[in-house]
């Protein structure tokens, strides 16, 4: 506005101009107020839009692609300390009894305890091999892009082909930039790929059904840790997924070797041609037979036996008639003549006797046959745990598996055994539809539905920003019609094959009663035989008077019949009236997987009620009853053709679609109004700036005129004074 022009006139011209401009800016203030109101409306509609999109996402939780929540299965175990169970969608509902008699175990052996794990053991120079009882079949693969030449050759044995591996390789798959080559049982096929095969291959080479055999070489300088590393890092000690099939570790200065897989087929086997494992104390162990436990009396006759260590220490042990393994162990270790060079222990319910002086233990019966009865010999492995299979009964059927994780006895059901049943006890597990998940999803949908209703009340209530807006009524009607009103479609609840129904023995009538616009009923009685396909049924509807529109939809004024994209036979009302199938043959409805009428598609039957404000509430007991007794109807209501999910999703799209949704269009229209008002305000601001500059010029001219007049008055006054007037 500049500096006040008031001077000669004595007027506050700046204030006068501001007041005049304030009056002239009244249209801008009205437009800015209008913009504020519109922006509030935009914010309200955006919140409505977001809330509806959330509702759509929530309702679509019922079915994502072919993953239908009503098909999800769950499994429960009566005793999870013994059995954990899980189920996929392919599992069949039912209850089963299972008794675990024996758990699968990995084979585990140990060396004799050493003084430490880092010093050289001065072992004999030589080699030993470790394999598994069944040959350790597995699929091996190498990523060519990162593999070394050694790794490639260890897999394929030689660049020339599989000549050296044919006895151990039944098939191979090679994936390269030349394509995918599978089941290559011919050496020539691999040889013929390319001279640059190793350079060309960008993917993986996999050989199937490899036989595990670890070759371990010893040069005599190794420590216990070195032996462990050589086993763990041995070529071929890989199950094809990066995990070892045989694991070695050092525990308390003792080498422990363990099969990574349980079961008797995966028992460790050793070839100790150079005696290395015997030196380590893994093999050649003096041990008894294995017994059921170590504390029960053995029931052998009295007797005496002698043990003599290589340093000459000799002890005599007298055994009572009902000694246990623990008793024998204690008798040996606590014998007064034992200088500590002879040590007895219990390993895997075997009596193990070690000569700690470094030589070979001598032993024999003095009186009786105690050692003979115990089965003591020097050809044993130092077993910490024997390999064994899982043994259990399922619904009175005896089953043996090598693993405690079992997924091949019931389709879609995975069992994990973790404990043993007491004698005469049974663990029960149940497979059922995941009704708790369905209930949670339905309640979440109801909560979000009510959230949208709350937004409608917030923005459309008395003196609210969108009060009286007809679009809100459209949204409210859309919600009610798509959720509360019954569906006007009946369809199969499952995918149907377009093949004859002869395996089901289907024969009878599909009786369709459709309410017409005038309230009367139109009847369509379609005879179904055991040789009919879905196409045949559609043709029979055509014979009953329906017209094919050329797209596979047969219709008249009352109904239309078609097979949906999900291969479900669908009957839809054309006039929004009821359709009833209750007079159809029950076997026909069962085989076609169809409910009897639309009446089963009203949410009130689920215990979902509507209050006077339009909010939904859920009666948990009624909902549970519906899920327990009419699951297929509930599934049809929510995820069937034109069910709640389809209707809500489609109606929300009509409202919120970014391109032509009526809420989106409303928001776009309001935003355009704001833009137009911005343009009008900007234009008016330019005119007011010119107006203000004009007023400033006028007041400046006025002050200048007043100043000139004052100057002239002063001059006249001075002239009058000087002439004596």
C-alpha cells in the first residue's frame, strides 16, 4: 500500500484506500470461502473413497484368485507333545487316531575322547570312507555361473561326458542359454551340446539319484578338528540344497559323526581299510549287545570275568544274577584294582569298555559266561544313537517311515511326530475347514462395512459438510443392495467338469421356478440323465424356450443360464425376482453342487442383522451354526457368482474407479471448481491491483492539488500583507 499520503489534506489516505479495497475484495473473500467449503467436501469424498477401497480389499480377502478362504483347512492335535499336524486345502475333513510306538532317529557315532581337539593325533597315514545304508540317494546340482572346475568335474566326473558316472547317475538336467535338456541318459547327448558347454551354460547342472560316498584321506598330521573339517567339507557331502548329508562335530574332545537324515536306511557305514577309524576309537570298540535300557536287571547267571589293560592293570569282576548294565559299569569303574586305565560307560544302551592306556584291552570269562551272555566283542562301533525308523499306527494301520516328518499317508496332511504314546493311549487329530479364519474374515468385513456407514453419518448428518448430497444416498443404497439384499444368482459351489455325470449316477429333474415381474411363476423342468454334460444341460434350457445370445448365455425375460469362467453352472434372475430349485431332484442338486434357492443367500441366516442406522451386527452363535451346518451355502453367498464379494467389489469399482467412478468423478469435478475459482480470484486480484494503483494516483493528485492551492493561498496572503490591505 506504500506510505500514507495524508499530509496537506490531513486525511489518512492509506487507511481510506485499504477500506475501499476491503469492500472491493468482498467477491474474493466469498470465492475463498467457497474454496474452503469445496476443499472440505473433497476431503470428505476422498475419505469416503479410501474407506470404500478398504471395504473392497476386505471383502476380497474371501477369495484371492483361486485361493478361497472357505476351502482352507486346519488341523488340531489332542496332544501336541506327541503330534503336531497341519493341513493344506487338498486335505479332507475327518478325525483320525494315531499311536506313536517309536520315533525315527539319526545314526550317531563317536570316537574315543582325546586330550584336546587341536593337537596332532599322529594317526596312521591312509583313508576311510563313510556312506549310508541305502546309498544316500539324492539330487546334486551345481550353479555353473559360480562353480569351480573341481565342482563341475566332481558332478559330471569328466568334461567328456558321464562315462565315469554311469553306474551312479540315472539322469541329468542341464539348463543353459541353449535351452533346457532333461533326463539325459545318453553320454552322447551331453557330449553333443557344444565344445563350449561349460562356458555357455548360465544356469545349473543337476544329476539325479547320486550315491553318497565320502572319501577321507589322512596324512597323519591331523588334529581332531582337522578330521571333523575333512568330513564336513568332503566332495559330495551335499544333499543338493547346500546341506550336508553327514555331519561331524567335536564335543568335549570327542569326534561325533552323525547322519543328517533319520531312519535305518540312512545308517552310517564305514570302510576302514587302513585302520584310521579304529585308531580314533570309532570302530573296534569293546562293547556289549544293545539292551532295552540300562537300569533293568539282565537276568544272567552269576559269574566272574577279567579285564586287562595294555599297561598290565588287571581287574576281576563278579556279577550278581540280576545286575543291570549300570551295575556292571559301576563294578568296573569302582574296582579297587582299576588304576584308571579301564573305563566303562553306557552308550545307546550298550556297555562300552575302553582301554585308556592306548593299547588293546584283553578280556575273558573266568567262571560262567557273563561276557559271552552280554555279547561283548571288539568289533563294535561306538554308537551314541542307533538309526531307527518311526513306527506308528494310523486308524489301526501299522506304518513305518524313516522320518518323523510325514506327508505321504493322508493327502494334504503333514504329521510331525515328537513323542511316544503310553501303552493303550491314542492321540486324535482332526482335519476341518478353517472356520475360525472364516469367522474372523466375516467379522472384519462387517467392521469395515460399519466404518463406511459411520463415514456416511459423519459427512451426511445434520449440518455436516455433505448433508443432503444425493451421492451419499447412492453409496448407502449400493452397500445395502450388494450386502444385505439376497443374491439374484444361483450357481454351483464348486468347479464342474464338462463330462458326463455317469460316475455319479445322476438322474432326475432340475426344476427351476422363477418369479416373473407380475408376481406369477415361470417353471422350467429340465430332465437330467447320467450321460449329460454341462453343454447338454444348456441345450436343454434352450429347448425349454431360452435363447442363445451367441456367447453361451441362454435367457428369456425371467432368467439367464450359463457356465461361468470358473466352470460353475449359473442361473441368474433377469428381473431381480426370486428363483427357487427346491422341487428339483436332491441327487441332481447334489451332483451339480447347487443350493435350493436364493433364500439361502440372505445374511440374516448367518446371524448378521441390520439396525435402524444401517449398521451390521454379528450373532456369533448363529454364524457358528451356519458354518457348521451350511458351509457350502455360506461359501456360495460370499464367493459364488454374483455373491457378496462380487457385488461389493463391482459396486465399489463403480464408485471409486480412477477413470469413471462416480466418487472419483465427483472429486475431479470439485477439484475443477477449485481451479476455476483460483483463476477467477487471480483475475480479480489483477483488476484490484490496478484499481488500488488508480486510487493511490487519485489521492496523490488530490494531495498535490491541495498543496498547490495552499501555496497559492500563502502567496496571496503575503501579497495582501505587503500592500497594506
